[in-house]
């Protein structure tokens, strides 16, 4: 790839720029347990844990099927499990607590993420993010990107909960390009960790592709990317930035 032909670089978020440690169920349980105590709800720890523990698998099933599954659907299913143990007013408070919990997850940056985005942006390339979201939405994820000094380099972000589709649907890649004011996908390089979503989606639109295997080395079905890197620090060299 030559920097002369590249105008923009888009990045996946999870396992490319940020990583999330296990424990989201416990964080949400802690927030909801406080509401349950404060409001005297008849929801014991077993029911609470079982209800919140089903959400990761529910998301994974729907994500793989290309059906949007975020907080709205997750809360509907949780409240159905609680039945008449939570009245409408209780559900409103639980919804606020669920949202607040998504700002308290254990999220860390991938090594060299901020430094690499600085190099890319300083070279005059525009930077975008193309990310599927689950129970933490684009609104939450922007706070984590900002916290780890990544967001300041990002011109535009296309999050699935805001666009309405998951990768590899072309609409989310097109939304990112529109946000970056890029018309020609051949001038965009997309960096992500998954063949099915990142590589396939970007390539179908005509983007160059880089698979980052430093966190998750995807060995699933699908074509390989144009380039594979084990460290984000290797990306500037692949882009011809020195």
C-alpha cells in the first residue's frame, strides 16, 4: 500500500483498538442489586444472575444472524423473566442502572493504539471507526475511546446501533465513508480482527484490508486479508508511513 493512494484508515473497535475483560455480568448485577435492595423487589440473586447471564449468548446468536440485539431487546427479555416482580416504575429505574453500568466495564486499550492513530492522523490520513456494538452502545464506547486518548484522532465513527446493521453489511461501511467524506473505497484501508465481518465487509466494498491478530487470531472461515499484522505498531510501515 502506498500512502499516495490511501486517504483514510478505518478501524474495528473491539480487539483492535480496545479490549474488554470478563465481568460485564457482574458489573450489571452490582448495579441492579442496588436497585433491587432500594426498591424492595422480590428478585433473588439466583434469578438476577441467571437473567443477566443469558444476555451474552443471546447477543452472540443474534449478531451472527445479523439481527440487531442491544439494550432495548436485552431489557425486554430481562423484564419478561422478572414478570410481575418489577412494576413499570421499577423497570424504568432498572433501565437507568443498566445504562449506567455500561460506563463501568473493564476496558483497556490495545498496545500502541493511541500512538498508531496519532501517526496515521499526523500523516494527513483521516481516521474512522466501524464497530459492531452489543449491550454497550456507541454512546458508551465513545467515552472509553476518549478515556484512552483515541477518540481525538477519529473523524467519524459508524456504530452498528446507530447505523442499524452489523458488519459485513455494506451500509455500515458506506456510513463510515460518508462520515469521512470519502467517495472512493479503494482509497480506504480497513483494519479489524475478524474475517467474516471486517475482511469480508470491507473487501466487498473495494477497501484494502488488514487483519490484526494481536488479540484474537481469527482462524474461522473466510478469505484472508490483504495484510496480516501481529502488532498495531506494524501498521504505519504497511501503510508506507515510515
